[in-house]
């Protein structure tokens, strides 16, 4: 799969202070990726370098193969972005705001109406932006960002100041962009629930360094899910049970413990697998899907409990 974004050993210093320290990650084309970390971790600085607003001190950033520093026009032609807060001209109407972008890129009026309708502000295009609510301004900024039909959309804290209904609207818009327009989305946010709802993968940054890159599903190979089998080991030892489990041809043993075995299994084969264990006299005390929400992962990382096998750099 081709790469939408490649961030390669990037450093950024302001004077003597180094705020970004060898950051590397990549984003596949079509992915929706979250960027998470506490205040001061380096999220906005990284995004500003990705969008060409500031230059890296060292390292390289590529957008669809184009170097952001050496080929800024070629790189940025693929990008739509909202950095920190929606920037609109409040003394202009919604339409006039969008027309500024359209004029630069020689985009016709029909595309303005199309983008406005997509984000749900077509009814308010004749109103001055100063009359817009924060949620409407956010949607207007998003309409401006997608007007050029970017292949990559970069959003920095897009839910800031939005009420719950505004957050839900934004979530649905981003899902539509990903599904209908195949847009690659990179979203920085403190709202872990929204990141978990929207994203396939999350990049965690701490003190200017990447701490973890994590897929948000617990799926294994070929779409399998991970399950934990909690055992009664009165009649059979774990090693014996493992050998029995391996005879079930649609399961893979991932790990074993004194009374637990973790397996990868297609979700629709769950009952077949449990029946197989019963028929082979395996006593099961509990059986559950292994899941870990984003909040618990976040707390592990920022309390210094990152597991080495989760690192991806």
C-alpha cells in the first residue's frame, strides 16, 4: 500500500530547546489515524511541520512522496487542513469565505455548493460568518479544507469547543469523507472517545518522541479476533489443553499462562470452538474477547508502563 505520509527522523528546535526529538511514523493511503498526547507533547508542532507552516530542524517529511520542504507546492496540493482553530473571515459570508479558496485554485461555484452541502452548511452560505456558531464555523472551515478535494486531511483538535451534537456531526462527516471520498485523515485530539470511534490506528507522542503506534482493533491475521480461554486445570494441564486446541483447524494459540490461553479465532467460529473444547473434556471457567480501550492504553503510556512489544519504531 502506498504511503500518504512519511515522517522520517524529524527534529525541531526553537533556540536551544529541542521540542521534537527524532519523530518517525507513516500513514498508509486511505487510513484514518489519531495523534494523541498531553499538552506540550509536540502534536501541534509536528502538524505545523507536516503542513509546511514551520520547517523541521532536521529530518524529512513526505506527503505522497513529495518532500514538504523541497517540493512544498507538490506536497501541499494534496492537503487540506485545520490547525488549532477554524480560521474564517467573520465579515464575509460563508460563500465568500469559500470563494477565496476557490479563486486561488480556480474552482467553480458548483464545487462550493457541493462541499457546503456535504458538511451541511449550504443553507447558511449567505449569512455572515460572525453569525455562525462555533460548530458552524468548524463545518465552514472543513468545507474550505475539502474544497480542493484533498487526498489528505489534517485536523488539529477539531472538536475543541463543540457541544456533543457538534462532535457527533463532525464524527459522521469524517466517516463520510473516509468512506465516500477515500480521504486519508490525520486527526490530533484530546478526545479519546472520538479518536476511538473514528480512527483505525493511533500514534502516541510524549515529550517530543513517539511512544507507541497502535492498531485500535484486537484483530489478528485474516480478520480473526483475540479471545482468552480461562481454564479449570483439575483434569488436564495447560500444555495438554494447548495441544487439543491446536487440533481445531481455525484457531491459532497466541500465548499461554498458568490457567489462561489466548487464541486468535474468527468471531463466527466462537460457538464451534467452545463445543470442540467441551467434546474434548476441556473445562472452561470463562471465555471472553480481548479488548483494551484507548483510555487504558493512554494511562499506561503516560504513567510509564509502555509494554515493549507494543512499540513500533
